[in-house]
């Protein structure tokens, strides 16, 4: 079914601002990036992500102290529960990272081009060879000093619970002895504090429809809990995945209380 939207003046202004932000992203990635150091690139991504969240009406609320900014140069593997495409923007405001995303994101309008330019690692989760390449690409990013972020559930949810974590993502952390930074995200209604499903990217909803749903909301709070880092020492990828899942699940329970 085709969705036709009638935009009131305030929504039209939001979309105009978002189009400007996308244009700015292309300018940053194709014109500015070649002249910047790694640190300034990461800061540019962080600033752009925060600006975009402001435009679409999402406010990040920290429920625990985020990693100190001086750790920006220490490579880590960030893992979180997955609710929405918005998750990536939120994590970028906390710790700019190279993201792992499903291969379908490549074909999303505008966002796919931005993702490719940002070095996103795409993976076809139904392909063992693609998963192997993903591990190699993550290893390369960590080796070059970047943080890497991903959603080991492999799918998005409404945000009530955390599904079991796939173990592939954790192999690179073990190979490079990189700490894992678990965090939990919960979207809530700013007025009531109740779980908000407006950002949930689930079912048959497409990216454009989901974007409109978020933009049309009266504001969304993204509550983020950053947990204690986990050492991969002594773990297999499966036990590290289990420990990370347990940490994120516990954090989500705290956010839900």
C-alpha cells in the first residue's frame, strides 16, 4: 500500500532541515573528510549525528555516565540491543564508531550512500562467507584504532527484551584482545516515561515510512545505559556473546524500572 503524507508547516520545516543535514553530510564525507585527521573525522560524525537527532526530535538521556571523551582513541567493540535505525545515530553521539549493518541498508535512499561513505561494514547474515568477511573487516577497523559498533541480535525489536546474541561479531574482539562495551537503549514517551514504539523499526515498515513516523511524533526520549566494559580474556566468542547479552539485558531492565 502506498503511503501519501500531507505535511503541516512544522513538518515541512523539519524535512527541509533534514534535507539540509543530508546535504551537509555529503559535503563532510566527500569534500571535508580527505583533509581531516582521524580524530576530527570522528568528531565531525559525532556532531552531525547529534544535529540529526535534534532535527528528528529525539533527545538522548544518559542513565549512566558515558565513556569519557579521552577514550575516543581506544578501540572497543560496542554492542547494544537493536530497536531502530536511530540506534546508530545515538551511539555515534556517545562514541563515534565504524558500524556493522545488514546488507539491505546499502539500498536505502540517501542513507545507504552516507553509510557506504562512512565505512559501514555490510553483512548478509544468511551467508557464511559474508559473515567471514565481516569479521575480517571488523578486525581491520580495530587494528587501525577505530571503535566498532554492532547489534548482535541480528534483528530489531520493540525494545521490551533482548534476543540472544550471535557470536560472530565477538571473534574480532577476542583476536585483538579488545574490550567490549555493552549498552542498552530504550525509547520512551517524554511526558509519561512509558515505552515508545514510534522509533521501532519492525515488521514490514520501510525506512521512509519509519522516518516519517519518527518525525511526526511529538518528541522521543532515548534512554541510554552504558555498562561496564568486558574483557575478552579467557572467553570464547560464544561465552563473550553470552556475557554481553546478560549485561545488556540487565541494563535494559534498569531502564525499564
